[in-house]
C-alpha cells in the first residue's frame, strides 16, 4: 500500500505538476527522510557529531549500497520472468545515471580519509562533507 501511494504521488508530481524526474525524486526524498533530517539537526545541536555523522552516512550507504542494488535485482527478475508491463525497457544507463554513480566516489573517499587513524571530526570536516553533498544535489537538479 505504501509503494502504491508513493507511486501515485510521483505520478502526480510528474504528470500534473510537470516537475522533472530528478526534482520529483528530491521532493519524495525530503518527505521520506524528514525523520532522519530531524535526528541530524537535534544531534548536531547537542554537539553529538558522531551520532549526526553516522546517521547521515548510514542513510547514504543504505540507499546506495542496499536499496539501489536490490531495486536493480527486482527489476531484472521481473523482466526475466516476463512480468514487466508492456513498453517497459528498464532503467536507461544514460549520462545522468553515470554522473550520479561517479559523484558517489568523492563523498565516500573524503569520509574514508577523515575516519582514518582515529581522526576526530572538526567543523571544517563537516563543512567539507556538506559541501560535497550540496554540490551533488546542485548538479543533479541542474543537469538531471
């Protein structure tokens, strides 16, 4: 039922409001992740930076390394068993998808380097991670 409601909302955003797919996706992400956003804000205000960073990193890692591959597997299984709707050709591997996947590397590399050898996170480190994240969002909204 939840998936049906989300797909109905996405259909309204695309067909009636005429948002681009990336902008519609960002609206859905904001609604889906509002609880995590509040946890990030509260833990940051309480100066619990490790909780804030681990929550943000967990959300990024779960979406990119668990949900996305599982979605691709389900799509391929549906296509293999012939259950796909007529006209469905799968996820197109285009420049936007390749750009999105390539943008994941700098975020994880910076986070990996910051976590090496017991490095404590400073405000500059958090600003660098936030800057990379906002840069990715900017590119997705303008290019996608």
